[in-house]
């Protein structure tokens, strides 16, 4: 574990102790079906406000009983991500001590970061936490903006598959891999663009073609002019909360 992760872990433990001392909390048993059971202590108000699954489970506990719920299919180390999200309200994919793009060893970090993001997204879906999903959309947009022209076809296809696995068919986040691919893929990656060669899900392939049409044969407008958010003030069009009529996770939580 890196020094940054050590500090993050210690802060998490300290916060958990403070929560136990000063807040109503809920004990969440995880991992029973994964062979590695563990228990997390989460602040009840935050957990209920964020997660539909935890909120429903806690509401079924009889008044006066210990607030303890079980989520046997969730892996313990994935729950740690979720606890960090509840306490900080942000998702951190880019770590301070990471190897930057273009540096030796970055490829390993890159795949690890992408896999970690995928695990987060799975947990967000399992716990029905729309805010966590939206925060993850922002995290992957930040990740893409660090790569820029380094965001290649493999990244686009991989991201589309993860979104396809966990988010609903009408999720606005589907636009992220499509628009990022149009903007950042190298020209050669479009050369053999066909339904046969592309490996992404069907909506991704169709979306790419649909977005590319206005640029085909045009010398006046480059595909690289397609809009893609530069910072987190421009990302709500890609969030689930917009179609659900809810405030953004970046708004203060009414607790
Ligand atoms: Zn938003």
C-alpha cells in the first residue's frame, strides 16, 4: 500500500471512530457470499440519503433494535471505496503518487485505475446510489481529460463495456465514451471503423457513427471540435440526476 493510501486508510479509520462516538450509525456486514466477510460502520443519515438499498433495509429494522444490515454479495474492499465516497462526497481515481501518462510503468497504473473505476460503478449500481454514479462519471471525465489524445480506441471500447454492464440504457453517461472517442482518437483508429472491427456494445458503435456523420467530408469542421467537458462545472448533462429531476451530488446534502 502506498503512503498516500496509508494516509487515506488512517483518515478513514479515524473518521469511523468519530462517527461511532458522535453519530447514529448503521453496521453493514458485507462479503458473506464472497468468502471474506467484513463489517463497515457508516453514518446512518448519509448512507440512507445516498443509497436506496441501505435506506430501504434500515427502514425495515424495528425501532429500538440495533441497526445492522447485510449485503453479502458486495466485496469488502469495494465497500471501502463506498465508505470513502460517503465521507468525502468525491471519488478519487487519480492519486497524487500515480505514474503519469507517457512515463515508464504508466500502462500498469492505467489499467488498475480503469478496473478500480469499474468496481466503483458496480457498487454504485448494487447500492442504487445515483449520486455515486454521477460522481463516478465526473471521475472518468477527469481521467479522460488527463489522457486527452492518449485516450485511444481500447479505452473507448473498455469504458463503453463497463457503462453497458452497469448503467441503464437511457443513461446520459453513455455519451462520455462516444464524445471522448470522437474528440481524442487518432485518425488511424477510424480507418477500419466498421461494425465488424469495433468491439464496443452496439449503442456505442451506432453512437460513434451518428456523431461522426456531420464531420465526414468536411474540411471546415474538425471532429476534434466536438464538445467535451473541460471541468466539473460542465458535466451535469452526463449525470443521472438530470433526467430524474434531482439535485446534483455537488449540491449540499439536506441532512
Ligand atoms: Zn450534476
